[in-house]
């Protein structure tokens, strides 16, 4: 079992969820629902893993809110 962290955003114009795995080139997808996005990301990651073992160039740390006054 391999664990990958995906960053997920929602496009305001298209209303689609967009996700990508930081540091994993090509590991990105979109979907109308979070469930659809997750399934699409699984398919993309599985496809990419068929070609080669990824060498992740970054590691997800977290999010941070920035307050401007």
C-alpha cells in the first residue's frame, strides 16, 4: 500500500474540484464531486506507477492562513 497526499481546490468558475499530488509530475485530475476526483486521482496515479516509481521532489507539509491588516 502506498500513501499519497493530494491538494484539492475548487474552481469557482467551472465548479470542478481539482487535485494534484505535490512533487509528483503528472499526478493531477479533476471531478464534479470529491468522490469522482478521488477516483480520477487513483486512476492517474496507478497509470503513472505502471511507467516508473516516482521520485517525489517535494513533501506536503500543510496549509497556513496569512492575515494582512
